[in-house]
């Protein structure tokens, strides 16, 4: 199984998320609504071709529009990628992976707290005083 680009992965999530075959138009709609990703028909067609070549999708061309189904199950692809990350980045150490994930979660919480503090400070900005002074004159 070959690696997926980020956009290819999002497309596959659209295919995996459907309980029946999907069209290119349906994939475009799901990408936009669920992942805020817009692709024109030509780009999507190219990516669907690549996914077919990589062995991720089946393409049914017997109907008026192409219908796409997954050849590879999401769980299978996720497990393979997880094992690959564990082996390449962590030399197989699950403890190190969990440690990094845990510390990254702490960093995310710290970033969120900083962002919230900046929001509180910006609510009463010096510009507000300036505009109030101008109105009073």
C-alpha cells in the first residue's frame, strides 16, 4: 500500500464514510462541507486516478457517471500507517509515542490558554479609548 497525500487521505475519508458507492460530485460536496477543502473536477479526477493506481479505490465505469468504492478498508490503512510511524519515528517504542502525544496535548492546552488570555486583553484595547475620546470632543 502506497502513502497518501493529505488531500488523497481526505478523499478516502469521504469514500470510507459512505455506505454506498460515491460519485465525484458527492466527494466534492463532502470535501467542502466536512473538510473545508475545495477541488475542481479536473484535480479530483487526477487524484481519483492516482488512488485507483495506488490500489485504494475501485472505479465502476458501467454507469453514466463513475462510481467509487474503497478497495482498502480504513482500519487497515490506519493500522499500517500507525505501525509505519511507530517504526520509523519511534524505533518501535510505543512508550515514546504515547509520551510525545501526551506532551503535545499539554502544549496544545498551554497554547489555548495563551490564546484565551490574548483575547481577554484585546477586548479592552487602547484603540477603544481613542475612539471614545474622539466622540467626546
